[in-house]
C-alpha cells in the first residue's frame, strides 16, 4: 500500500506543481496588466519592477491555490480512471477512500501552510506593496511623468517634451493643466521653458520648480453677454514652485479602499485587537450620541416626577392661544428649526455609525478569510478527486472546463458574500463562508456517487419518464400503427 500511496502522491504533486506554476504565471500577467500604467514609460529600473512584482505575488495565492488543487485533482483522478487504473485498484479491494488517504494527508498539510501563509506572509506583503507604491515616487520622482503625454499627477495634468538628468528630474517644455476644484473645464494653464523635480524621502511633498514661463487663467464674467469675449488673465514668471502631494500618485480607484482600510495588513491577533477597539469605540459613540440627543429634546434619565410645592396651573388645550400671532410664528419657526437640526444630526450620525460598522465588517471578513483559504483547499480536493473519477477524463480538455466552472462559481459566491457582509446586509461570518457552505454538499454528493459508482447524474431517471410519456401519446393518437 505504501507503493500505491507514493505513486498517487507523486502523480498528484507533478500535476499540481505544473498547474500551479502555469496559473501563477497567468495571474502575474494579469497583475502586470492591471498596473501597466505605473510600470510602462516611467523609466523604472529592473530592481524596482522586480520588487513591485514580488510584493504583489502573495495576494495572488488565495486565487491560485484552490484552483490548482481543484484542477490537479480532476486531472490526476481522471487519468487514473481513464487508464483503468482505478478498475485495477477496485478489483484488488482498494476503495476510492483508501486511494485518497495519502493525498488527504498532503492536502491537510497544504491547508496548514496556506493558513500560515494567509496569516503571516500576505499581510506583510500587502503592507510592503502599498507602502512601496506610495514611496516609489519619492525614490524616483520623475517616474510619475512620462515624456510626450499628459500625466495625471494629483491635482495637475503635466506634460513634458523631454526629461534629462541622472534621475530624469530635469524637465524641458513643461505644460500643466490645473484641475478645477468643482466639475467643469480646466481654466488654468501653466507653460514653462524648463523645470526640475525635487523630493525628499522624509517628506510626502514633491516640489516642481518651473523657470521662465507663463500663467494663463480663463475668467468667467458675471454678465452673460461679456462671456463671448473670452477674457483671461496672463502673467509671466521667472521662477515658480508647485507642491504636489505624493499620496495622490500611483493611486487607482481599486486602491483607495485598500489604502484607507488596513485590514489586509493585519494577522489574526492584530485583527482581534483592532476589532475590540473598534467595537468599544462604536458602543461609546452610540451611548454618547443617545445622551446628547436626549438632552437636546429634553428627555431626562429619571422618569420619576419631581414633587414641588408650586401649584399646578391649569393650561388650555391649545397652548398657542396664550401667544400673539407674531409670537406664534416665532415659536413655530423655532420648533421647525430644532426639528430640522435634530433630524440632520441624527442622519449624519447614522451615516457615521454605518461607516464604522462597515469598517468592523471588513475587519471581520479579513479575519474569516484566513480560515476560508485553508478550508477551500480541502473543499476543492473533495470536489475534484471524485469528479475526476466520475468523468474518467484526464489531460487539459474536459477537466479544465469543469474546474473553471466550479471555481468561477466559488469565486463569484465568495465575492458576493463578502460584499453583502461588508455593507451590513449579511453577517460577516455567513458572507465569508457562504461559498464553502453552498459547495460542501456538492463535495459530499460527488464523493458518495464516486464511491458507489453511480456516475454524476442518473440519466435513466430523466429519460425513462419522457420515453413513457411519448409512448402513451403514440398509443392514443396512432393506435393503428402501434397494432402493426
């Protein structure tokens, strides 16, 4: 039996390694494609590009590892079934569970390694990756600007005709369009003969020094008839300094949330500590706001009426009748103002509390994801191994189709669940484990059918009732032909 276990383990490891390397290379190309705007035309040396890719590689593992296990399992057991090696095992009294025993131990070890990797390596790499992208402009500020095209840098669009100097920080033929604060067209243009980029590793400000240039700004007159004249302001300068915030460099729409939320950089202990602080902060804010709003509307903590010696005055049913019309208007205006102010305060606080709860949900999702990746390896193996034994096809044809369909389903449900949990529409635990809960019955069903040689689907149970129905229809409408 040890020989059989070694043979199965060797076959699986060869297939798994090959599939993992291929898929990892494909996902690395996808990463390069996503960040091509930051790498192409920026005069980055090979060391910076390699560091960029190395820091981005660990985030790919949660996608590549389960898919590799699934595809390797289908291919390995599909080849064994296709070559009638499983038939030989069963004739010798070796069941499918016994054949999978050695690989189950390997998958268990792989799951532990995946959990350790998700808890230690991925948070560290995420931290290094985000900080590397934020600091790369400080190490080489000229990389933010490519020659001959407009570059979106912070609040400016910058174009240079030529870069020179040791680090490419000497600029020639500079054109700058300043972005408007509100929506609208660019109304400020700066042109300079040359300029220089200067930065400091201890500062997040990139200094752009311009020499011998002009400053143009369109002016919008208050009178509509004067706008047809297109007035503008023009001024010349010998030297002008523009400060650019480096935090706006290398920031894409997908990274704004990752940079603001650091849950991907924390391990389990750090996530638990952070969650404890966030929950306490949320509870304290709720208590503080409830006490504040109660005081504003005149609600006291004590519900026991206070006894006084003063006699109660008989008040009319309509209190406004005690006031003049002018005083009535003032009272109603003041009451309306107070109600509007309280509603605005409640709505703004409610939005703030939702953001805090969303942050807590994101940290909880990051915590559960570290366990999900370990369980996903087990789940994909128990789906792929019996599925390969059922379809009895190896190679890169049908197994890839099944693997891609199953993994896309798993990844879609996982992403959908995480989004729902982060927005508060679902419990973070259920959202993170939704894909595993949905696909686990499939793993049990496939294992049961592969063990009992029932096949994937019993087609006789579907075709027999249909054929009987057509037979009855034929006997009723064509009795003569049936008698013949």
